[in-house]
């Protein structure tokens, strides 16, 4: 027998997003307060809610920022034989900042135009003179007064916070359905993997087939007869060096009853219609790969919601046990492409040992072009009304500004902080805060502040040298273009991009890298000078 506890457990502080998945530790606390009172022994194993105002926030997401091979966190917590690797780069504040910096460097346009929001994530906010530095109760350092890109797809530091939001809304929907005497079925629509198939085409076909499966009288009438209240969907796209992209969904189907036979028939119909429509979009699937699972109780629902959210937050790196799956999250590709060991070698990533950093970079860029904008975990107005909960949309925006917090270890001037971010030193700074500053009395802060001010000081002479080198290379490329005699604009742009790509592959300094717009402007100026000289000579 389950006794409902109607106490409010989610008093979310919307402005406090640094504690919502960016710089804080996500730790395990088996004593977390459950959403419902469960039979003895069960509540110690499963986090039913883990709201943001409790001491150890979001216990069901215990990945601590890891972004590689996935395992359900609650399964890990309850499996005493599983050993979790706790020394991978992304278990640290520094590692997460370093990966975000690497991702920004990959996605930042070469022509000086604005890139995706992740490229500016972590920089000081509007009208912020000083960035505040904090230590949370778990000893993790974070900052406030900065801009957060809010991207679930591209930012390894904002993605966990977005995953918490998904967990919140799915768990609330599950609770609302069960409280009204309903049941939930979990469906995993899956597309057959085809090696080297482009992700954008796979995603478009998947979404079209899934949408068409739920359209027309062939579905709407049986769905109504089956007592379906609605459904919500989350999409994932892991990659495997063996089979390529593995696009699949996690769908919660809400019923107004607990008749398993009626519900099973409806779920089977939905899966069958989905499979029937995949070939129309160049895809295929097998019945055995589609999964459907019934849930009648809050325990199972909360566990599944935690699983979905954890996979969005990009799971675990696990050692000591071989996983059946070779798939990795796309952030693993970005890490392999951008992160280095102290010796300057690409880091080793489980599952990607034989995949080159260049290949990983190409795959990450493919993912970054395909997945942003995909809506996940949407609770429609109609479904929300039936379940007695608030509507939850998932429209991505250009980010949010995190407000300054009062309780702090110290402050860093905004220009200094921004230079630390751009020089890939922000993570190093915060790791020094974690290691050397006492959270109680702030002892040790003065030394770390002095290090930050020195590391983040303006180096105009260095910047000037970069500008000189950039100018020289720009003129050299423009001169080579002029000598080719090429006049077709698209061809000229392609030649410039090839020169820049060649410089990047040879590890030329990004700070002194020429940009497309600058080379084209120099080329036009040289071309005009040549024509003027010819006219004068004539």
C-alpha cells in the first residue's frame, strides 16, 4: 500500500542556476526525502524527487557531470558490485570547463560572426563589474553573475541542469497520472543503426515517422478508446564506432486506467504504425528493438524518470566491467577531439581508443548541427490539464544571465574573469579555489585571487603580436589568391577556407588565426590596387 504525501517538495529557485547543474557536485545521499512514502527498505534505494532545496540536490542524477558511457544512476547506486570511475576529467570542475572551452573553439565560426550560445557561456553578465566566487556544501567552486547558454545539447555544464528540469516535469506528470488511478507505459521507439548514415537525415526521418504514426483516424480513434491521456517524448543520439548513430526515443504514454491488456494493445499499435512508416523516410526498424514496459506505481515511474534524466545528463564512466554497448554520448566525441593530457596527447575515452580526434571532431560538429532545437520532455496544455499539473514547454532560448549571489568567498573583476575563460584557465582557477580555500573562513583566498589577477591580466603586447602575425598571414593568403587569377566568389571563399583549415591542422595559434572576412577584404584591396596600377600604366 502506498500512502501519498501531498507536501510541497519543489520550491525551485529559478535564478540559482549555478547550483542547478553547472559547477556543483551531484552526489549520492540515500537518505533523500521521497515524493511518496514507500514500503520499508525501498525508500532508501530510490530518490523519488530530490528537489533543489535539499542538501544534496538531485540525488538521482549522480553522474557528477560525467559524459560518456551510460548506466542508470539508480541501478549504479543499488549495485554494490559496480565500480564507478571517479577520476575521469569530467568529474572535476576543471574538466567540465575545459571541455566547454574546447567545444566553443570547435563551434566558433572562422569568419568572426556570432557562433552558438555555448561559445559565450560562462562570460560575465550584462552590467556585472565583478564576478562572485562561491563554494557549495560539497566543496565545489562556482561563480555567479555570469551568462549561461542553457543548452541541453551543446554545453556539458548546462546539460545537467536541463536534465533536472526534464526529471521534474516527467516525475510530476507520472505522479499526477498515478494519483488519478491511471497507469504509465514506457516505450522506446528505435531506428535501426546504419553505419555512416548522417544524423540529421536519421533525425528527420525518425521524427516524421513518429509524428505520422500518431496522426489519422487509424490512431486517434483507437487511442481514445484505449484511454490514452497523452504522451511525452525524449530523444537521444549516442554514437558507436561499430554501428554509427543510434537515434532512439523514450516515450511516456499516460492512460486513465490500469487495464494492462487495453494499454498493451494501444502501445503495440503505436509501435507497429511507427515501424510501418520508417521505410517512407529511408529508415527501418525491427520489432525486437522496440521496448514497452508497464508502470502502475510511483516507484517504477520515478526510477524511469531518473534514468531518462540521467541519460540526458550523459551518464557514467564505468571501469572494472565491460559494457554490452559500445555507444558513447556525443560529449565523449567532443572530449576526444579537444581535451589533452599533460603531455599534450588526446585524452583516452572509453569506446573511442581507435577513433582519431579529427574523426571525433567531425562527428561532434555533425551532432551540433543536427540536435539543437529538438524539443524534449514537452507536457502539452491538454495533457497538463488532464493530469492536474503545469504545462511545460521546451523552447530553447539564447541563454540566461545568472544573478549575483550574496554569500561568497570573494570576487574577481569581470574583465579578468573573462580573460580566464577565454584562455581556458577558468577551470584551473576554480579547482585552485576548491583545493586551497577554506569554505568556512575563506582562508587561502588571497593567494588564489592573486594568481587569478596575474593569470588574467591584460597582455596587450601578446595581443599585439598576434595581430601582427594575423595581418601578415592575411596578406600572404590574399596574395596567393590574386596569383591564381580566380574570380568566381564561391571558389575564392573555398580557397580561403582551405588555407585557414590547413593552418588550423598545423596547430597554428587560434589567437593569430586569420578570418575569412579579413582575407577577402585584403584580397579586394590588392585587386583594386593592381587595376589602378594597370590603368595608370595605360
